[in-house]
C-alpha cells in the first residue's frame, strides 16, 4: 500500500501536480482539525451550560428570597393587625363592661325615681316638693347619666339612638309605661355594642 501511494505521489510530482500531496495528506489533517474544533466546541458549550445553570440557580434563589420576604411581610402585617385588633377589642370589651354596669345601675335607679314621681304626682299633700325624700335617687341618676353619656358618641347613629332612648326614659311626665321605655334603652344599647364590635373587626381584620 505504501509503495502504491509513493508511486502515485511520484507520478503527480513529476507531472507538476504538487497539490496532490496536499489532497492525499488532507484527510489526516482534517481529522486533527475537526477533533480540535469539536474539543473547542465542547468547552464552549460546557461553559454556556454552566452559565445557564448559574443564572437559573441565581434566579431560583432570588425568587425564593422574594417569596420568603413577601411571606414574612404578610405574616408581620397579619401579626400587627392581630395585635391592633386585640388591643382595640380589649379596650372595647372594657368599655362595654363599664357601660353595661352603669346602664344596669341606671335603669334600676330610674325605676325608683319614676315610681316615686308618680306617687308624688298623685299625692294630695301640697306641702311636699319633688324630689323630696327621693333626692338621693335623683342625684345618683344624674351622675350615672353623665357617666354613660361621656362614653357615647353623638355622631354615631347607634349611639344617637341610645341617647334618644335614655332621654325618653328620663321623661317623668311621659304617658308611656316605664317598662316599655326601658326595653327600648336595652335594645338600643345592644345595637350600639354590636355595631362597635363589627367596626373593629372590619377596620383591623377586614372581617
């Protein structure tokens, strides 16, 4: 085989065809060049894949950090809202307890005043003046009324109704039975308390 190749090369050279040598030698050279190119391409592709993997990893890390930050912010926001709601609800609970106690005492005291006044109005003893022996009840009624009013907001529609019912209860010359006026005060108080609770839930918790 080597003799044949050498003979062909000799004939080509003697004929002036120098390029034949290049052509005959080019398959070996091409294999070397293609191996080098493939190796270089493998290095480039590997580098590109590493870069893509690195960017993908960085993006995932950023997304994870962002999601964790958002979750932390939401958790803190809910925690703060819950804390504010707890503080507000505790304040309202105490306010309602105080109002309930004062209203209960006020209604009991009001009954004695109303009863005493009706007895006084039906009496024929002109020497007596109102409130007379009921003075202590009247003084206490005035004190309790002021304490209750100071906790109510006239600008609130529910408190406004409660105030109006309290005024009706204080009307000693009313033709309506005291028990009916008292029931309206209780209903107005319950509506006012319920509206206050609902306001806090909506404002602080969005419920």
